[in-house]
C-alpha cells in the first residue's frame, strides 16, 4: 500500500554528514533549517510502515501528515541546498510530494 511513495532515501544522503554538508549554504539559519528538515523527514521514515494493509483511512491520514511534513521540509531545504544537491534532492522531494498528492486525490476523497 505504501509502495505508492518513493520517499526519503534522500534524507540519509542529505543529512548523513550532518548540517555542514557539501552542497549547502553554510549559515547558522541553514544549519538549523536543515536540522529541522531532517527531523521532519525522519518522522516520515518512522511512520512509513505504520498503517496496516487495506486500512485506507489510516493511509490517508498518514499521507496527509507526510505531505505536511515533507512540504515543510522542502520549504526549509530549498534555500539552503546548492548545486547538484539542490537539483537532485529538491527534485526527489517534488516527485515524492507529487506521488502523495496523487494518492490523496485518487484514493482519499
């Protein structure tokens, strides 16, 4: 059921090296924003398999929360990532957010 989502392998790549990673803006604000984004994406990862097969109401609630958290994480990451990291990771976030919206629009009316 949750295979609709191709989320969050990006979080490990983005945040595995900590807030001062290559491809990021080196400011206190970005360090803090990237740390918050990491926490949000970590929450998405933890919830990934928390819904039982066939529980569409539970999945819809989960996806709504994940959409909020991923959208907020993307908003925080967007000005703080640069170069290849920005293009690749924001692109993956956009694709995952699009996947979530598709499922919400087609399965969670």
